[in-house]
């Protein structure tokens, strides 16, 4: 094998003595100029993908923040005060009215408890001296544990009751050590007067069912609200000390009884400061995304030049993401109607607030500075809106597919999550012979159930799955195709701004969203660049081998000629000497 075929040849000081290696390195360096350009180009796309990932992370962070306040109960918190928190505490949700109430507690709900009169020296002593049976009823249900092994200790029997499939979600067993004997205790797991333990048979044990006494009676809680019931001996009863179905939207937590004639006062107010804080959080977090998109897509100008940012001109970021989020803030709420008050009659219709601009949230379009394009909040205007109608403010932000009927002829019943779309729906129906015979929603034929007087949106439409009930059942045709007509029947399925933005953020960051599509496109571009780089690397490697072979042969040839020249020179010198 010749020296120049190894691929590692260095010509310096060999052959002709000419440094062909430096010449080859210089030629190859020129050949790599295109690879350098490709690698620089790939780096640009890689930087863009990195920014996409950062933007995606920020969008997911915004979505997570908004999800924490995308319902009325989360956004519109109610504060409840009490004159005696040791006796009663309470919480309230968005349905609670601003009001005060008096609460009197006659007794707390309790579970049933029974204990054995006689005990055993220790819990490790035998409780069943022969194969036995344990039968009882709880809340009216009869239960029997059969074939309890002879020799079962008191602690073993306790463990058996607590682990048995038929008893472990109904009763619990324990032991009480009074210092001289250990007694068996059994208690119900549920509060309330109906959850009584009645022992019917204990056989094979050291003592039977007659040995037990009731140490605590199962009973309901008893309260009066605002003096009702009026008769002294009558009470509102529940099987719990947590009562959430007496005062709408309010949950009472009973801790102690109240002295006769000395009720506790509770007061319910709207936490307006909390609502302002939620709005400020919405604005601030939205601005984080706006600022990020602005930095990624803006053109930065100086006195003599203009330079684009890394994603300047990117259609996906500017329109599919940035503009969509801006539209959420700028547009009227989905399913909301503009407020109108008839000056002649004073009659009102529509929603008190249907756009964020009515609440003091606007986009800075004039400053031209760092705040250009950012949201700004006028807290005075927001506070005024909260003082006028806090529920209307909460709906615009946090209504989550809330259905409302504008007509007394119809009642909104329900919708199907993920199927029915939020929006405005115009309804018409006909009753003939005392029977609901037909209906339409937004001009689409809807299904009707004459037996229940219900109308349901047809599949394949925006109203699919929405269910309504007819209230005006007299013969006739009702509704008007013109939704603005006085006799029109409109149903509004409201989607607040927070939920609307959460939904859009979900689309943007999904596997089929614009960010994923853009990133996949850029990944494809970078993969193609890698292929070109690989091709160029192979081409240059081949060229380097060819140059190495070529100049190795030249170096050898020149070396031969230099050798012959040296021999001839030596011969001539010798001839001249002779």
C-alpha cells in the first residue's frame, strides 16, 4: 500500500519538500463555506423553535392561572362574618344573596355509640370462647358475621369488624380501658337519627348483646333560621353539622349549641377586593404574553436602521396566536347581549356588562412606548361597576356555559359539555291541540318531547345537546326569526372571558395547535438542512481524499524529478572535476 492512500498523509518535509497539506487544508476550508452557511441557517431556525417552546410554556402558565378563577365561585368570592365563630362558621358561593341571617342551634348531629358494661382484663383475652355469630342492624340494614373462630381475642374481634367488607363502611369498633377492664365500643360512622346500631345476637362470646348500653344517641342537628320554624318545639333537622341546603348558596358549619333565645348572626357580603385582585391578575398575566409576543415579532428601529426580531413577520405567532388572544379581550362576550333600557318604559334587556371595556380594561394604543399594545386597568371604573352590579361583572369574566332565557315562554335546562357551543340562540315553537308539535333553534329543526314539553338541539349544530322546557303551553306559534324583535325568544349560553381564553389557549397549545404545527414545520426545515450538511460533509470528505491522492502523486513525482536533478547535478560536477 502506498503512503498516500492512508488518508492521514502529511507532506511537510517529505517527497518534494513542498507543504501540500496546507494547500489542501486551504482548499477544503473554502469548500466548507457552504456548510458554515447551512449551520448558521439551522441555528436561526433552532433559535425560533426555542422561542416557540418558551412561548408555549408561558401560554400554559397563563392557562393554569386562569383556570383557578374560571367559575363564578372561584372568581366571585363571598365573605361571611359571624358573631360567634366558636359556635357557627359559614361559607358562601356566588349564588348567596347579600344578606344577614340569625341562626339558633338546638342540638348538634351525633353518631350512635354503644359500649359493653362488662369488660375483659386485657384486649388480648379471648372474647369468643366458641365459634360464634355477631348480628346487628344499622340504619335499618341487617348484617351478620358468622363462623367467628373460637379463641378470637377482643382485639382480634375489633380488627375483624373494622376490616370486614360488610361492616367497615358502616360501623367501627374500638376498646376503652377504664383502668381495670377493657370494654368493647362500637359506633356508627354516620351522623343522624336514622343511623342507629341495634344488636340482635352475639353468640359464642363471653357476654351477649344484653351486656351493651348506649353511651351516645344518634341524632340530627336542629336549627332555626331567621326565627323559622316559628313554634318553639319545631326545628329544621339535618343528619349533619354541615348544612348547605337551607340558605341558598350558604354552607353552615355547626360547632356548638346556642343558648335558648340567643341566636348567632351571620352576614354575607361580596369580596369586592378579591374580585379586583382577580381582574388585576387577569390583566397582568395577559400582558406577560402580549409583551412576549411583542418582543418576538416587533421591528426595532433606530435613527438610521430597522431590525426585525427573531419572529418578525411570523404569521402563526402574530395572527393565529397574538390576534386571537387580543380578540378575546376586545370582542363582546360570547352569549352576552348589549344592555338596553327603554327610555319610555324603563324596561331593560340584555346584560349590564358585555365587554371588558365597560369595566375599565382597555388597550394602550396611543403611547407608542413600552406600554404600547398592553392592557391597562382603570380601577376606579372597575370599582364603580362592582358597586353597581357585582354579579354582572362576575358573569362577564367567569360565566362557564351559563344558560339563561330572555323569554318567560322558555326555561333553559341543560347542555352537554364539549358538544353544545356557547352563543346566542333564537327559538321558535308551535303548540296545537295542547301538544308541542315542532320547534327550531337558530333555524334548525329541533327534536321535541310532547310528554315533557322539552326541546333539544339537533346533533351536528352548535346547539346540539341543549335542552329547553316550554312554559307557555297554550295553542299557538311562538317566537320570531328576528332575534331583535319584541316577540323573539332568545336563549343565551354565556361563556365568560376567562373561560373563553382558557379554551383558546387549550387550542393554541394542543398537539394540533398553531405552535405545534409551526414547530413541526421548523423541525422539518432543520432536518432537511441536516441532510444537506451531511451531503456536503460526504462531498467534501470525498474531495479531500481526491486532493490528497492527487497531491501525493504530484509530491512523489516531484520528488523523483528532484532526485534525478540531484543525480545529474552530481554527475556534471564530477565530470567537471575530471
